[in-house]
């Protein structure tokens, strides 16, 4: 087990002792979770039977907690960890997490598995309370996030249908943005182009500049 993965030092620097302990406890709970048998079996098999191009890589093989700067203005929510080749990502001014903490077979978690992970995402949304933008990558991340925000009375209307570029204002002043997931399939087919994604990020940055 990687100590860095649990402590996530970039996330807790400069935070209050209580917030630091809450995040550390959450990360430990995520890493130790074995609630979903199908996901446990799959993540451990992926870590054992590696892809040829990643044979020399060290696989984590466990649930992946959020990482980055928890004081950042942008919180990114994705679907789930990558099964292969997901190491080495560095973030600046962003906190990144996923609706599901274990890699699911075919990137398709069940409704029960999404529900089992929801309390982790709920805690992260509460801890990262300095964020001004929540960027959801893909429909599943968007629905999972909006359901939790609605439960916390930060959004009182019917959840809008997912579409790329959607922008939603929350009761606390934050904004939720939706994007197609930048997966190889979406980028290869042209469903999400570099221009589309860059345009959305520029829009988000302009909004942050106006409210800073």
C-alpha cells in the first residue's frame, strides 16, 4: 500500500487539523473498502494480469481516493479509476475524484455499486467546500453528483438532462458544469473534440476570473 495514496499530502497542506483528519480518515476508508465483491475481484485481477505495455508498472489494485488540492477552486468528478496506465497524473489548482472508487468491468458499474460509493463522494463534496466549480466528466458522474447536491438542498429543481456544456447554478453560489467524458472512445469518434473540451475549460476559467 502506498502511504502517499492514503495521506494525499498535496490535498491536506495548509488545512485545519480537523479537516486534515477527516480527509485522512476518508482516504483510509476508501482504500480499505471491500463492499462490492464484483469490483474487488475485478480490480485485483486487473492488477495481476497486466496489459503487455504496462508489465513493468506497479499496479495499485485497490480503491482510489480523490487527490489534488482540496482548497482548489475546481473539483473534477469522473466515472471511475482507469484499469491500466493511470499513474503519474499531476494536478495544479484542481481536486479530482470519481463517483466510483474502483475500476468496474467495461467501465460499467451497477446501480448498487454506484450507491455503495455515494457516501464517499458526498464527503468529498463537503470537505472541498472552497471549490467554486464542479466539473462532471460524463453522464454517470453528473447524475451521481447532482443527486447528492439535491439531497443537500443545494439544488431544488428537477435535475436537467445531461448535455455537454451544461451549466447549473447552486444555492451556495457554486456552479456545476457537465462535459462528455474525455475517454479514448469519445475522443476517437469525435464525440468530444479538443476544441469542445478546451472551449468549456476556457469558459470555466473566465467565470472564475469574474468571481475572484
